[in-house]
């Protein structure tokens, strides 16, 4: 039925509204990509943004900026301690030097 309307050149109001929404969504996605680049945010953040309206998009961009700023300023994860030295593979001289360094002599 849609094809017959398109062939005749008439478009129903519902079809027109659906097309307008699709165009608006594409425009918001392009705008979001530009804003993400402008604010040096990863493009993958775009998957989590709200595209319902221009206001929702602006709010979700601001939230993403805040979250990324906190993530960058968060302290680093603690480093794992160095693995223990395998004393079985050490020579007597190496073990003696290690002992001297531990006792401060």
C-alpha cells in the first residue's frame, strides 16, 4: 500500500511524520559526533547518548563530559607487587648481597 501511495505522489501524514523523525534522528547523531570530537570524547560514547530531543542530547553530552573528566582524574589502579625472587636459582653471592641489602649492612 505504501508503494502505491509513493507511485501516486501522495504521502500520508503518518508517513511524513515518520520520515521527519528519521531525518531529525540522523541530524542529531551527526551533531553528536561533531560535539564528541569537539570535546575530545571517544565516539563510542555516542552509543550511550539520548537522541529523543535536542535538549536530551545536550544534557547527555554534558553528562558524558562530566563522567569522562572524573574518570581521567581518578587515581590510578594500584600496581601489583613485583613477583618474589626465586632464591633457588640464585648463586650464594647473589643471596648474600640480597641479605645485606635487606638488613642495611
